C-alpha cells in the first residue's frame, strides 16, 4: 500500500476540498484524485463520496482513514527511533495550543529545543475542539489547553492523559491617561502595569473586545460575567489574540486577557491590567496527549520537561496571578 496515497487521504479529510488538499500535498488535483482512485481499486472499496465537490468519506473510507492515521503515526515513530538515541531525541513534535496559552507554549518549545536540538517543534494555534480532534486523529502529538473540557475523558481506561501546568487568572486591560508626575499603577516584573482589582460586573459596563463564541476562553469569560449578574454584548469580537491587544492600544475599548497574555504583552505607559474579582475565576491549563498511543522520542522528552519543577515554576511566573 502506497503511504503517499494515505497522506493524500489525510489531507483531503483535513481540508475537505480536493484542490486545497492537493495544494497542501504539493501536487496537482488530478494527481491526488488519481492516487485516491488507485487506492480504492487496490482495496476494492469506495473511499470518497464524489459529487461536484468533496462530499465526505464513505463508511469504508472512515475505516481506511483510521488505519491510515495509525500507519503513518507508526512510520513516524519508527523514523524517530532509528534517528535517535536515548540522550539525543530527533524528529518533529506537533503541538496544538489554545490561543490564550501561546506565550507559555512558546517558552516551553524554546526550552525544549535548547535542551534537545534534534527536536523540531511545530506549534499551531487552534481552538479547543480542533485540538481534541487533532489528538484523536494523531495529527497532534501534544496539546496545551483547557483541561476542564476533558471531564470524563481522563483517568484509568480513558483516552487522554493530562499534565497540569498553571491556572488562568483574568485581567481587564484598558488604556488610561498617565499623570505628568509618573505612573498611576504598579509595574510588575513583566508585562503591563497592574491596577487595582475590578469586579466583573463593573468590567461589563466597559466597551469590550472579546474572543468569538467558538473559543473556549469566551465561554469562561461569559460564565464569569453571568455569575456576577451581568450580561455582555462586546463591541468587537475576534478569534485573534493580536486583535484583542491592538484594539485596546489603538481604540477606545477594553479587553479581558489571562495572565499569560498580560505577562507577554508590551508595556506602554498608557495600558494597565486590573485583576478581575467577584467572582474569582480560575481555569486550569495543562498539557494533554493520548494515553493509549506509544509516545515518540520527541514526545517523551517533552513530557519529561512538562513535569520538571524548574519549568513549572517558570510557567507560574509568566501566567496566573503574576
């Protein structure tokens, strides 16, 4: 069986479009279609539902897809095993990260790559659903995200394993006038200067730029506002963390950001972060991976670092309550 054809099938399932899948594989659309037809002939079963456009996979195609994911994953493990030694792991490590945790993930992969130059991390910013699908489909080796979503999916006999990392704390970030005599608030060791605590109900009265409803962070924020007895209609919505920060700097809006983003943000004098209270909202963030799948050499090294006390202390300094 041609492994290239299996890769084309995975690309088609990911992109749900023949032309985009072909472009992702750096081949022409006819070449991709012909390879998949040849795979169908070899297996003696239809794989792809064909119409004027891609219409999904047949039931047989779903079974072939699952087998292709396992086969290509095992091929990757074998290649890493052959190229690595116990002390010098080699190969790619595909990591999915929720947008609000990207600053912590960036620190993590930088430390990992410095300790193991043979590892090549590939970091993708994804929403929580895409992360869980990527882990289950073996396109991701590791993920950093909201572990509360995995209730009932971890523990003995469950698919996912979790390594807790830190808790998100939330801040209202706003632009303020700076007194001529100096700064009104305190400046922390990193990130924006700190202001006094602010209630979620008070924050709800501000013009807000928030993440879109498909992002898990937005459901956390909405729940905190609801617990405070406030409803919010944001003036700007986005799935981009950069848009959240720049809209505050360039406009007349505020935003709700977790500590990891506050610590990573530039700290111009006119921006301050106010810890949000009443309620005290905390959201656990951790690394997740499939417990039932044999770990690659690169993943083994990453899991070891994720449990290192020095790393956990570093992550805590740049997230949470700051």
